[in-house]
C-alpha cells in the first residue's frame, strides 16, 4: 500500500491489535527512517515495513518516447505537456544499500518483500537484526524460493488482490491463482506459515482464510477508506461508488500488472499491448504526471486507484474501529469467546 498507507494508519492498526504496515518502496532511505520514526512516535507495538524487490528497470528510449506520444493527446485535454523524458522514479531494494542500513539500524519487528526476493546477504543481514521476514508469493514456485531463502512466512497473494501483483517475473506466464486455491496449495506444501491475502474485507473472510490453514489474513483495500489513509477524495469517491464493482488488472499506469478501480487510465490500458508500455517504474513516471495534470483540473480518473475485487465491501471507518469490527466479525464467524 505504498502511497496510501501512513504512519498514522499503521500505528492505529497496531494499537488496535493488528499488525500495521507502512510501504516504503517508493521512498528513499531517509524517507524510510522518518516513516519508521513516525510510527514509533504513535505506538510501542510491532509493525511491518514493506519494500519493493523488483528487478531494476531497463530503459528503452524508443519505447518510452512512443509511450509519451501515445499519452500526449490525454495530457492536451488538461492543458499540460507530458514529461520530456521518463526516469526510474525510485530504486529497488535489491540495490538500495542505504535503505538496508536503515532497516538494520531501526530494526522494525517485521520487514516484507514484494515483487521478489533480495539476495541472501540482505536476508541474512535483516535476520541478524532479529527482524521477522515475510515475502509475497503468487505461486508455489515463488513460495518455495522464499522458504528456501529463509523467509519466515509467505503471503499468498491471490489474483483478487488490489494493487501491484507480486509476481517475481511479470514476463513469465501467470496462473492467476485465486486466494483460496493458492493458500491451500501453499499450506499443503510449505513448512513455514502462510498468510492469506486478496479479496479479504471482513471477519468472515478472515475466518475463511484461517479455515484454509493460513495463520493470518492480510487486508489492504479494506483500509483505503479509513480517514488515516492518504487516499485523495477522488480515490475515496471511486472506492465507495460504482467503480468498486469493476476492478481491472492493468499494466498501463506503472509498467507492472496491478488491480485498479475501473477508470480512465485503465481504459487506456485496455487498448494497448503490454509490450508498448515502458518498464516499471519508468512507466509510473508518466502515470503520475498524467494523474497530476488531470487532478489539477478536478479530474481524478487517471489516478492509481488500486483496489481488490472485494472493494464493494469497504467500510469508511477509522482504522482502530475497523480492526475492532473485524475482530467482532471474526469471533462471530468462528463462534469463539471474545479474543483477548
């Protein structure tokens, strides 16, 4: 949830008994340090820090120029010009030694990997700092790679999930496994804990995840509507409107497949070949610029409005209240005494 999760929301979730999370994939080492400090100023409980482990982008000036030309008419509608050139707007954790140093020094309770795995030296350094490590997996092969690398638990990301698909290599075929099928497969084949993610919005969904053998459930879209999130008014309006029932997996906004509320940008993606889109996160440079130009004119339909297929079940509650409600719903679903 990089760009939507905030220290305020992470702390509120942790204080309420969940494991709050901040996404630092799109900020540098100093930004990471500041976000960790901001969470710690609000809670003494454990929280998670998520980093992006995508392969470094390969620049292709011909493809990037063609993509900017394709988007130019849309920029024109808002009296703006596209960027002259596109750049890799943030560094992958695979090569970011400064961010690694911050994590080792600050020692958050949990660090999670998305888009792949860092090298063994980085994993060992984080473990040496007594940090619990999680990794997103969209297939059994990815989950086994994480387990073999010594990751402590795997997040089974079903195809229903909102935001960026955690697939290690987007150029390889994707079996598009749903949360139920993927969770059951991983639980049956791995010796490490599995956390279910994707389409889970309420206590009944959490209970279902536990019944599949998962040790926990990870919820993202459920928290976008919380006042502590940084989602803008257009994002919130779309989440609680008709677009919530029509999410789309698109590559056009960022350069990697991601599930988004149906909007003007996803419509652009429906009409282009994936091979025409620059590498992630170079393409995101254009996506962010277009969103900014449109937003300046009051149009929010070009934003990265990431959301999962459970979006229609979102509730606009403060994060702590939502965690409390999820707990009550889970207890009711499991018919258990109150969890303390």
